[in-house]
C-alpha cells in the first residue's frame, strides 16, 4: 500500500499530465487526498493547458468526472483532452479511434475562440446548450434537445436533436457524432433537414459520421483521416 502522501501523484510527461492513483483506498478517501494535492500544487498549475491521463486505478465515467471536477475547482488548469488508459473501465471506453482523433483536432484547431465546453449526460427535449466556442457532449442529444455553438459540435453518443455549429457564420465548423440522426443540422448559415426528408443516409450499421460544409453545401460522411486532414 502507498504511503498516505503518495495516494495521489502528479507526473509530467511529454504527452501531458499523468495522475497516479492508489488502488488500495476507498474512493471517498482518494478524493480527499486529490483535493489536498491539487490545493498544494495550485500555484504550479495556474493557467497551464494540459492533456490529462489517470493511471493506477480502475475508474468508471462517474468517478472520472468527479476527479476532474476536483481538479478544475482547485486549480486553474485548462484541460484540453482526457486520454483513455487501461485504468479506465473497458465498459466505459469509446473504442473508436477516429472520434478520439476528432476531439483532439477540435481542441487544437478551435475556431477563433480557444474555449471548449464539456457536457456529460443526455440533452433531453426542451434543453438547450448555447456556447461561443466548441461543445463536446458525452452522451446523447434527444429529439427536442438543441445545441448552438460558435465552433464545432462533437457528440459522443446519438445525435437525434437539433444542432447549429459555426453559429457566428463560420463555414469551417463541423458536427460529428457516433450516431448521426439529427432532426435538423446547421453549419454557418446553411441548414439541412431531418432524415425522413432524405438528407441523411439511413444507417442500419451505426458508425461515426461527420457533417461539414463545402461549396455552400453540407456533406455527411464516415469519419476518416482524409476528411480530418482536409477540414
């Protein structure tokens, strides 16, 4: 078992910040040590922009989210990306590499505004998220849910509601989802209609897709490296 002071260890690497977590203590105690550790390191982390990885302990999505909340509250770290690792429960991992690459691309090539808002959970009918930068949803967007973003929109789940990327007129914004079935999709000033009107292919096999604008038309295609390179 680790000494108390070593229950949480921060380690800088060329890929970002690794947080080593003890597997031998209960989660409530782990959170207490993480809070103390981040409080002690607050000045060191102030204003830094890093990618983050948890190691040493199996975490589900909820636990990972709670730890991220503590780090965000206690420091002024600008967390640009959260890497998957073997310590993240396999049942909670997104296996599709192209979506991971897409999130990284969105964060490193944000449109005009270096901001990204994360939302964990389902966007239900009547709910609306509006943000000046890019939006990443870890969950689904149900029919009647709406997202408006000045930058890109990435849905790590099913998109069945209404989305508007590039709401300030940008034609370089994109929308991506693991399951692309929106009621309505806008990019810049261009609008596409719902699937029953023929603008979206009917996928019996669900695969990640991306919607982007070219020559004032919106195209929706499976995500691959070639598309990402040409965005």
